C-alpha cells in the first residue's frame, strides 16, 4: 500500500515537467532509464572489463560533458578516464613500432650487385668494390660492403682462391681444346673406346680414333695422325685439357707440346674441370649411342664420323647463338622468309637424325 502510494506520487511529480517541456521529456526519460540501468549493473558486477574500443568511445565523449558530471555519467572514475585519454594521445605520437633502430637495412638488389661484382672479380677486395659502386653513383659505407661479403662467406681478396674451372674455361674458351675417352658396348657386349676432341671456342668436335685396346702408344699415335691429317689452324690454341688416365702418357703430351699447346691435367674425379668435353660426350650418348646398336670398331668409327659431320655442319649450339660451328666461323646466314621458301629434310644415319635445309 505504501509502495503504491509512493509510486503514484512519483509519477504525478514527473508528469508535471512533461507538460511544461513536452519536446525534451522523452530524451530525458531515456537518459534516466539508462543511468538507472547502469546503477543496477554496477551493483551486480563490481568490476567491469572494457575493450580498447570501449575506452576510445568513453574518452572521446568525455570532451562533450562537463568534468563535474563525469562521476554521475560514466561508469568509471574521472582518473581512469583521464588515464585512457593520455594513453590514446601517447599512442598517436608513438613511432617506435614504425621504424627499426640503427641504420636502415641494405636493399636486397644492392646486396646482389655487391656479391655479383665480388664473384666476377676474385681479386677485388671490399674497398675496390666500394669504389666501383661509388663510381656508379651509389653511396654506401665501405664497412657495409665488408659486412655483405662477410655474411655471404666470401673471404678478403688476398686470401681468396684463384679462378674456378668454370671461370677459367669461359675466359679462355677460344684458346682451349679438350680430349677424353668414351666407351661403347657392342651388340656382343665387347667394349670399344673412342678418343674425341672438342674445341671450346668453336664447339667443333673431332674423332681421333677408335680401338678396343687404348694403350699409351696407341693414344700417342692417334694424336700424331690427327695433327698430320687435320688442316685446322692451331696457332690460337694454347691449352689442352685432359684427365689423368694412364693412356695419356708423357709422349702424348709431347706431341701437342710441339705445336705450342700447354697440357693441363684435370684434378682426380673432377668432371667439371673438363665440363665442355663431358657435355659433348653426353650429347653423343643421348642423340646417337643410346639409340643404336654398334657391331664392331669399324661400325663405330663410321657412325661417329657421320655424326660429327652433322654436329659440325648442321647442329645448332646455344653457346654459338644457335648457329652450328661452320656458320659461327663463316658468319650467320642471310635472313629469309620461310613462308616463301620450302624446307627440305635429309635423313642421317638411317633416319636416326634429321637435317633441314632450304630447297634450291
């Protein structure tokens, strides 16, 4: 009874301002409801947990409400609200996460250039490389160049090893010839050996001989026969690369030394030291020997001779800009329009290999 009377009186008191200010009464009533709801929630939840977005919203609205009203409006103390605002301001002007301490890192493209220059010039130290980059217009400290080389495991220039076999072969290609043996098993499982030579500069290949018993005297005589029968100019040749097989004797080296060639022995079990000749032998096997059956020495000699004619006169090489050795020596062919010409095919070695040429 008493509670009902209090409620009736309270409602009549609240209805009086509603009559006077009808436009704002609805908004003010809503605010009173929300405030009372906050009071009830505070009684049930002693400590509220706010997300960063909640703190941002409260801190932003605090500028629109007088400070003396904060205790009645906000569900936290004014000190907490001010602390949140200070954190927002500090975070706005905090650039520590946007940059790394110390010097800026060197671009990966610049590191690649430094390592490339060091690889192409084994005799250059970090000071020489730094000078080259400075000459090109890129400014960086010499210590940065040293750090790049050190992290890549590249020793200082005075303690670096000499040029690799790959660098040596590329630099001296036009002055190098190489020889090596390859073996072929006949149809009756008899093993035959062939001695071949490759000119690095022109990629022209030669057959020095075929035998079932490659002894030292036979190898020496094969070298003599080749030099007597060949019309190739050997004045530009300076080096002959061979492995350490027992068939290559001192007499064999002397035959080529008389023509001005210096014999270089490749390290044991190092095919990269004679990489071009090894690759030529691989080409022989892929394109010829793995696709045909050999009967005897005479058959192998005839087959290799015919293939080497194709290899020197018709087969293109990427190292020669897709020209064959004979074209590389005489000059590239005159450009033509294949739409106006007829291409003729010629079968070699019973159709095992095809050659193409412009029909006359």
